[in-house]
C-alpha cells in the first residue's frame, strides 16, 4: 500500500515538472491564436497575428538574418569542429586533458561575459584595422566560436566509440590518407556530423545575449527584434513569432536526436534479430 | 539451396574442392618469402618490444609467432603490416626492402584480433574495400568478391549488415576481406582468440585448409601453444623481444633450447644436472639417468608422456623408484605427481585398461634414454 502511494507521489511529481516546463509554452501558443489584442482573455481563434507577421518587413528581415546566421555559422563550425574533434582523437594519448577543458570553457562561461568580450574584441579590431564592422559578419564569427566546442565534442566522442583497429584496417586495405578520410572516416561519423549540425543550428537560433552584443544596426535577428518590440509591450504578434520559433527549434532538436540515436538503436535491434537468424 | 548455406565441413567437401581448384589456377600468385634483419623497437624510454630480431620466413609457410603477452609478437606483426615503424633493422618481402613503405602501399593484409569490419558498410562492401581503394573497376571487383565468398563459403552472409553477424561469421568475413586482396603475405593477429573452444578448433582446420590450398605465406600470432603446434609449419617462440627458438612444432616441443621455451610449451619436469659421467650418464636432482645425446645445457627435461610406471620396485638403468603423491584421472589418461626422494616429477600415463597405481603406492618410473633432453637455463 505504502509503495503504491510512493509511486503515485513520484508520478505526480513527474507531471508537475512537465507542467512547469511546458505550460508557459502552451500559453504562448494558445494566445498567438487569440482573436483580440488581450494578453489576459482568450476571446476566439484567429490567424490574424500570423497574417500581420507576414506583412511586417522588419520581422521578415529579422527572420532572414536568423536563418543566414544559423546556417552559415553551423556549416563553418561543423568543418572546424570536425577537424578539432578528429585532432583531439588522434592525439588523445598525449595527456591533452587541459585542451579539452580549454574547449569546454566557452560552454560554461556565462553568455553575457562571452558576449561582452566578443564585442570588445571586435571593436578593438575595427578600430585598428577598419575590418569587422558590427553586423552579420561579427555575429557569425561569435556564433561559430561558441558552436565549435559542441561540434568538436560530438565528433570526438563518436571517434572514441570506434574500434581503433578500424583506422588500421583502412590503412592495411590500401586506403591512402585521403581515401581514408573520404571512404572511412566521413561515412562513419556522418550521424554525428548531422546531429552536430542541428545542435549548432538550434544553439544559434536560440541565442540572444551573444547576438545582442555583436549585432550591428542592420543585422537584428528574431530574438533581438523581439527584445526591442517587447519594450513597447507584449503583443500577440510576439506570441506568434514565439510559436513559430518553438516549432522550428523543436523540429531541429528532434532531428538532431534522431540522427544521434538512429544508428545505435537500429543496430542493436538488428543485432538482436541477426543473432536469432544466424544461430537457429 | 546453394551448397554454401549448408553446414560447413561435413557434406559439402566434394563440391567445395572442385571450385577451390579453379581459384588455385586463376588467382594465386607466387608466394613471397620474408626477411627480417636486426629489428629493434622500443616504446617510450624503457619498454623494449623487440631487441634484435633476425628471421627468415619461407614462401608459402604457415609461420607462427608464439609467446606470452608483452613478448613482442604483436609488435613484430604490426611492423610487418607497416602499422609500426622499427627503430632499427630492415624488412624485406619477396626480396624487396619495404621498411619505409607505408602500410597502404604494402602488399600485406591483416586479419585483426577484433576483426575491424567497417560498421558503416555491408559485408559485400567490406569485402570489396581493399580492391576499391586500389582502384579495381566495379565489375572485376564484384567477380572477385563473389569468388572469395564462395571459397570461404560465406553464402548469403554477403548481403547482411556487419552488425547482424555472429563472432565466427565476422572472423570468416575478416579473413575473406584480407584474402580477396591476394597479398604477398597474410598476417593474422590472434584471429581465433575471441571464439569459444568448439568454433575455434573448427576454424583452425578451415584456416589451415585455406592456407594449404592458396599456398600463401601466413604469419600467425598466438599465445596458445596448442594452437601454434596444430597450425604451424614452423614456430618462433618469443620472450622479452628476443626470438628464443625457431623450428617445426615437434622440435620446439620435444627439444626446447632453454627453460623458457620448455616451460612455455607446458613442461614442468626440469631438473638441474649436478654432474656428468661417461656415456651420457647424468647426475640430477632425480637421481642418475642416461641421456642418449646430452648437450651442454645444465637442465634435464623429462617429458611426462615419455614415462612408464611399473608396479612395485624394479630397479635398473634409467629407472627411478617413486611414491605416488597425487593422481588426476582424466579418462583417456591419468596424470601423476610422483615423489622421488623429496623431488616431484609429473607423469602422464595412457589408460589402456592396465592397473593405474593408487596414491601412496610404490612404483618404478622407466624412461628411454632417447627421450631425455638437456637444455640451457
């Protein structure tokens, strides 16, 4: 009897946690379909705010900036992070713990500190060389900087999970260094690369603080636009943007999860099936 | 059903040998000999893996590197594959010096201990990997893969994914993947160590058969002396980076050159020689024994299976009086620990329905002079 009560208590706790996480999101989504301007009363369903959204030049340009920033920075971070991840793997025997800590640091550093230092850095560079005017360019560099550690760690852990003699087998089977990269390493870490890309993309779309400090006057992203708009009061239009962003981030996160888990789950399922088949 | 989907090794022998002969004609190249000269290898500052290895391996030989872990056998194999560079010494295959040739340019293939099959490729693509990297056109590649799959009797495994295979199947795929490249030399790094005993002895037989039919030079690494004796034309026993003895299995087992080789081959009956007399007469810890052709060594090896146990006390030449200390009955034979004046001696006696002496019984141990071997420390 006692055990049942405990079970119930734990289960209630679980639902309470979920409610705390998701109810606010639900409220935003619901109110984005509100027929009137009120943030307190739901008066009826309408797509009015979404239509207004599509007519708003500022929002559309912010959306375009967000996408350009997220895709460009993710691609660059993927290439650099992949090389770093491989480098970390290749030289893992050389006591490089400090390097891993070094690469973790930006992850644990408060965004605001990171953002301010990026801004100060870019301002100095601009003052000295005239390059790197605040704008999309500086934002891309800043985003790449904080995305790299994530990519590198995902790629590194994929390599660490491989049988080291696979690398030797590729050499042994006549693959030149380039062939090894193309026919062995890239296909083997493909799931990790895809999931790293979606993670970077999500991080970039999500980011406000770092973007805020490195943006120029023309390069407002969606979060920056929302921040500006919200000072005039929360409009249902903002709720609509938020709903779209929730949707986009959720899709990217799910895709990222799918690609990082697809291989292991499928292969274990197959392995179970395979052993049944092969050992009748 | 194709023959290859049936149980291997039993009903399929006849049709199997037929297509094997086809392979022999079409695809087997001249086997290659190997020459190792003064190989040295060190890891870090202190660990010496190889300490001057000179070795010649004949073309078409099944050659085994045998030794305990850390003896340098795997390092030697990796140097042959090009996965490790020697600090000093030269390495020739088929008369050509390949010491500085990178692994992907050596006509040497390896069957790895973990099999190292590529998880992102199907079995077929795994088999074709080496040929593809060498730029063989697709059609010839497919033909070669089909040929090897038939030869190793892989049957419908070719269509599977690597993670759908059992241990024994992976082992055979790994072997086929290396063989299909038709290397000058095939290297095998403890390829059977991950398998259970039954499968292991079945694959030992299969591996031997493959090697004999292809006539390829095989270099096999193992720490299992039984496996080494079953498989090899010749064995090199290694310890602390030095080759202790090279020879056919019978030589290494019956005439070990030193105490290490003897102990590694499973011999415990080693006795110090205290004095030497005329005609091969040796005074040992056991007593006085005659050895047919004594060498200079200071130890005497008495192999347990060369001993006869006679009931009661029947003194004579090459006979020792003993008390049975322990008896382990093993069905086909019995193992004895005998006590001879405080020194212990192991004896193995075949069970031919005769009287098997009991613990505490007095017996006479008889040994032939030609079965006694002297060896160095």
